[in-house]
């Protein structure tokens, strides 16, 4: 398996990785101030950034790679709540609330992350209104993402519907909700199961059903969703009904 190679960027004002919507899209003056407060680190897959229930001592701004945010029950059941991507800030709500991290954060692939201690971050948003606005925007986006996830899964009458809703969210991330959609699927069956609250065996069976009903084509990590509209019909299909052959 070819692991991504990180070209670590230490100087935020000169960084060419940021895009519209990234937390680091600030004014030049704010970016210079951010530069002297942040600590740049790299992490390997499997590293833990923070664990649910730990005191929120700082925020993590994801520059490269991906991180899964998950919660775990007392009996060890894991539910993945979100896959964070470059530009996102992790631990924000807990730091602002001066509380504990609500979830655990595990690195999925090699990452570059900028860390800012809680005190320095709060000083930064107090001094710089554009940084404070970026924080508000990201909190708002996290709220809407959670709302969409609850709505999609809550309206699903079956596990198949939840899997279809998850695939539709991947379609939206590509910016294409109509026509065939090609996706590089980086998740294992186990991770997909943790995203929709089911077992790995169920996910494997459902993916087979989706292929047989020509909803998807899956070859290795290459996923082709033939028609998102047909997937939407699976989301609202009554529990126990089968996909049409």
C-alpha cells in the first residue's frame, strides 16, 4: 500500500495548501500572529490526538491527511461520527466551553497538524475578529454536519437506508449529486460499519446486495455509484423490504 508523502509546511503565511473554507484562511496579520502561536507536528496512522473525556487543552488544525472522530460505549462499541479532512479544526467546541473533548480523535493516514494551546487560542480569537469569525463559521458547519447526519440516519428505516445515506453524503462531498459518481473509498468494511452503527458482516452483505441490484460497482477501493436518485429511494424504503432486482 502506498502511503501519502507529507511535504511539511512550517510557515503558514507561505503555505500553498489552504483552500477556501479552511480555518487558516485569515488576514495576513492574523496569519502572522497564528504562526507564532501554533506548534506544527506530524502523526502516523493510528496515533491518538485526544481521547473522549480528556480536558480540552488545545485545538488541532488539520493541514494534511485525515482523522476519524468517534465515540465508544462502555461495552466497547465504536461509532464513527465524522472523518475530518484538511482545513478542519478539531476540539474547538470543547476548548471554547472550557470542558472535555466530546469524542476521540485517531489519525487515519499520515497527517500534518498545527496545535494551539487553549489560552493562546482564546487570546487569538479575542484579539483578531476574523479569527473569531472563522471559529464561529466552523462551529456552525459542525452543527449543520451533525444535523444532516442525524436527519439522514433518523429518516432511514433500515441499515440499508443508513448505508445509502452515507454514500449520498460522499456524493455531496464530491460536489456531484446527480448522475454517476466515482469515489475512491478509503474505508474498510469495519469502519463503514462503525459509521452507521452495525456489524462488518452486515456491511459486507449490503454492499453485495447493492452490487447485485446495480446500485453500485465496487472494485477494490474504486466505488461507482450509478444513480444517486436510486440510492435516495433506499433511504426511505420501509424496513424489511428488498432492493428491486
